[in-house]
C-alpha cells in the first residue's frame, strides 16, 4: 500500500476536541483504503469546520481544500428529490400524480400504476439498480419505462434504483417545463448559495475539479450516462455540501418555497428494516448502534429488493433523527449525514470509491463523539 503525504488544513478557532475527533476517525481512511485525497466538513451549532487531507490528483499533487470539486455520485439524488418537492411547493405537480401525466409514453402501462412518490422512494415496483445496456441515451428512456414489467405492487418493496429516481427527475423537469440542469441551478444551487455545485463543471472551475482514482490509481472521471444528471451527476465541494447540510438542519432560516422544499425531504414514507425512507434522505433514530447504520447502507439494501412498510400517514421524525445518503462514481466516494436535533452534520468527500462501510463508520464515530462530548468543549 502506498503512503500519502497528508496535508491538513483547519479552519480558524477550531475546537481542539473536534480536531481530535475528526483526526482519529477520518484521517486513517487515506492509508487504510489508499485514498489520495479527502475533504471533511463538520457543522456544529451553525459553525462549519474544514479538515482537508492529501491531494486532488496524484499526478498534479495539488492539496485538497474545501473548495476542491468532487463527484458526489448518488448524493446527487438529494438535489433531484428537492427539485421534486420544489415543484410540488410551487404547484407544478403533486407527489400523488402518476408519471404518465408528464411522460405520455407511460400512460396505461404497468409502471404508471406507481406515483411520483413511489419513484422518489424506490417503491415503484422493482425498477433495477441500473439501466440495461440496450438503453443508450435519454431519448431511449421513455420506451424502457413503457415496456418495463413491474415485479411488485407499488409501495410493497424498496429496490434502490437509478432509473427510479431518474424518472422522478425526468417527470419533474417536464412538469416545470425546462431542462433538469437548468432547473437545479435556478431553483436550488443559486438560492441555496451553492456557487461551486454543478452538473457540468465550467471551464473556469476545471482547475479545482479533482481527479478520481480507480483501484489501480489511474485517473478517471465520470462518463455520461442515461439520466445521469438526475441520478449521480452533481459535482460539488465540501464547503457547498456542508452549507446544504446546514440548510437541512435549520430549514426555518430559509424563505417560503425553499423552506417547504427542504422540509418535505425530511418526511418519512416507508420503513425498511431499521431505516425510514424519505424523499432522498434515509432516516434513523439517533443515537444508534453502528451496526444499524451499516445495515441500512449495506450491499443488501443497495442491490436487492427489501420489504417496505408504508407509514400512514407519512411522518416527520418524532425524536432526534440521523439523516444520511451515500454516493459513488468510479473514482469518487461521498457520504453525508446530519442530526438536526443536535445541530451537527458531517460531509466526507474522497477521490476514490472506497468501501461504504468505512465511510459510514467514520461519520458515525464523528457524530456520536460530538454529541457525547461537545458540552465539555
């Protein structure tokens, strides 16, 4: 295993106890998983702190900072989910609508028995994790959905799926009558102050776009794919992502439609094992055993159908709750988790797709220790 020089940059006035917590839980990820670079952001009581390790590219050697741009993979689904709740807040659609209303090719087809809510929560009836190879472009997608034979009744099982959230985003863009990329920029990135978040990284920001690394440390970046923007296409920084987390911790600081947009993603709709599935975010009572969080982010949850139990009526969290989302591309790995009741959150971005259990374990350790010790800082 290679040993990387670790470059750490800390924000000013940082509690020594917090620096120690992050150092113990996050820094070992570099050597243990051969990760070239890591950007960690932590928010505590409305204050953001940044911990940066390693390099943005093995070839160039530029140090990682909170302004380094990473691919966030399926954490992008949070923005797709928010665009849907934004569309509902503005009256452009209802989550109880069926997708055929916006994608006419689906009218009368088996998948049209599902609602937009089912698509957003992966409970539409068995859509697969990925599109088959025969679906090569966005233009092919409507026919794929029209021909798809469901394997379960809507709401009966959760099967994590890029095509499911992809159709949700596709239908939402149709309802709002613009391209998905334009809508995310205008309705979410801009109003939330996420100035370094992009679907396509512009030329003037390319020098801050990290290179991902495959298992052999070859430099790679994400390739175009069907409905990729909706499922895994966002690139962002730890500074922007912790700002997003802070908006979700304190949605009462947001105005009007934006507050409704954020709050709607924190409603729970289906219970799946120890996890409650909302629109985008996955929820757990906090504090919780590490094993419960690992189970909810396991290969079984990602790759297989799991029985789902609908919450009637849908429920806002009744006690302290941890919200989380993982994300990966071929060369990057991301994890975001926060606990609004404790006003704490963490973002971990890496330029290697290292194992999800390692990300979850590090974040769980950071958040749990902060919650247990912050009163003594």
